[in-house]
């Protein structure tokens, strides 16, 4: 049998292991993807440390997968061999639960998650359900597409459903793996985009990404600065800092929404009167389905939104993962198999 390289976690809390496995064969309704690139996400630590309930080990992480279809399983008719495709967090849905019956597939009670409930993209090949596969636009590289299938779709999809209209003030808290894409999307969607981060040194980058204004939260009260501008219709919280997210909620305009896509470990604290008095709200947002991924990549291709990435070969997955988790990466780390 043909073999492939893969990076797996053998047990909860274990180390990454570079191993050889048999190249898997796709089943009914599945495709095999020859992986060209796979982004490393902070949530990959859920697999490494065993924090997601019910993970079966050994497990190959990775849910920012880009490559091309190498083999079609039985009953697959919507895809062709050689087609450039990607797979994100969403790995498929059951079709029978209450969420699926409403068509809300990303909230499926029994949904598959790439790299968590099934092996992901830290490998030369992976299997995906055809419903979870997203077409990559012509001209977009696999290295660019990978991060758009997690950080990209999460920020793009949340912003386009946030209720803001062109010209509204939208603030993006944090300029990291999520935030540097959030600023670009907010700007390209026509919002008056305000970037918020710590340190004056980040202002040039924020402006380069499309922010009309920059607020240094280490030198001033970000919520007060937002109120001086009339308040934010939407604040997109991308940096996993509970205190920062909690304090910035006071910068919302009446009817404003605090939209949380970061996942800090500590709870956030918000004064109920802030919500009640101004009819403000707090909402979380997961990623999206394969069609949402396609929308994200098409919009990115049309408007020039791209992730800033650092590349590592698959054989250096340990070093790449540590680079991402250290917070020093600018701003996404991508494994390549070439």
C-alpha cells in the first residue's frame, strides 16, 4: 500500500509525531484531497491537549486545509479530480437534528469537525465529505487559501451577518491572526473601520490593512475614544483577552453589537445597564459551511484581502505550532507539503 507522511497526536497532552500511514481511500460521498498547505490555528491545541470532549486518538489535527482532489469516492458527482479545493472547521452535518432540519448546518448537534472528530490536514492526504469541500478561486494559492478557511471565514462571515451597513463605524479589537483579516474585510465592506490594539507601533500596519483610524488601547481608553466618534455599530472582538473585551463593550453605540470570535479562557464581564439602556447586544459567531468558505475566498480574491503568513514544511510542524502558540507569528503559520 502507498504511504504518506502525517503529523499526529497519539494521546491527550502528547507531543506531535511525524509518522508514516497508509494513504486513505475515500468512501461513499467522500473525496481524497492531496494537501498542499494547512494553516495552524490556535484551536489546534484542543486536539493536542485533549480539551475537546470525545476526541479519539491518534488524531491528525488541522482545519485550514488547501490542495486538490486526488480521488473521488462512490456517488460523488459534484467534484472532479484535480480541482483546487479546501476544507475548514466545518466537516459535515448529520441532516437529521433540529439545527439541520432548519438548514443551520454549522450548528449541527452531531457535526463533524475537521482535525478534531476526523483526521485533518497535517498530512500529505486527507479524506473529506463532499459537502464540506469548498472550491478555491483561480489564481489563489493554497498557502493563501488555507487561513481563509478558518480565520478568514470566521471574520468575514460574522461581519457580513452583524447588521452593520456601509458607512457604519465598525471597530476591530486586536490585529493578530483574526484581527488582521477582520480589519481588511471591514474596510472592503465599506465600513468606517477603527482598529484597536496595544502599542503605537501597530498603527502603520492597521492603516495599511485599511483602518481609517487607530486606537492605542495602552495609551488611552478605547471605549471612550469610540464614544467620541459616536460609538461603534459593531465591535469585532478578535484578541483573546477577556479584560480588553469586557472594557471595550462601553464603546458601543445604541443598538450596537459586541461580536465575539476570539475565545479567551476567562469569562467576560459586561454591565447589564450598558446592554439594557442602549438596546445593545453580545453575540458569538462560529465559522460557517463550505458555501460560506467559498463566499469568503471569492470576496477575498475580488477585493485583494490576503492573510499574512509564515511558511514551514510539514516536517517542522512542532516548530511551526510553537511559533503560532507563542503569539509571535505575523500572523498565520502555514504548513506546506511540497
